[in-house]
C-alpha cells in the first residue's frame, strides 16, 4: 500500500484497468473529475476505499488499497491451480 508516483496517463490507465476488472466505475470517476476535479479518494463499486490520489508535481501520488472486490476479481483474472478445469489442463498439456 505504498504510494506510487504516476503521470496523468498512467493514472488514467489504472482507472481503465480497475473499470475493466469491475472494481471501480470509470464513468463515475470521470463524472466527479468534470464536476469537481480529481477526487482524493476513489471507492470501489461496493463503497470501500480503493485509491487515494494526491497531486504531486506534474503527476499524482496514488495509493491502492486492497478491497474484497479487488481480491475477488484478481482470482478471476489469475485463476489458481485449484480452479482450473480439466479442459484447461488439456490445453496446457497440448501446448507443451
């Protein structure tokens, strides 16, 4: 949970990724940016704090907080060996 220094482009890429994973709503973030500027706190769609954003020079200091939703979506993107189906194993065996 240490802050990372991100450019505006990198921050937008992070927001896009979080939206793709279903963790935050990009539309809600953009609506807030248009109305009030960059929010200091971006919550996930369940309301838990996901990102803390502070302006720092030309970029932003961003801290990502682990939330239950983020951990759940990580499991969907990177399934563990226990969640693979027999068909997945066959594909892996054929590739080798």
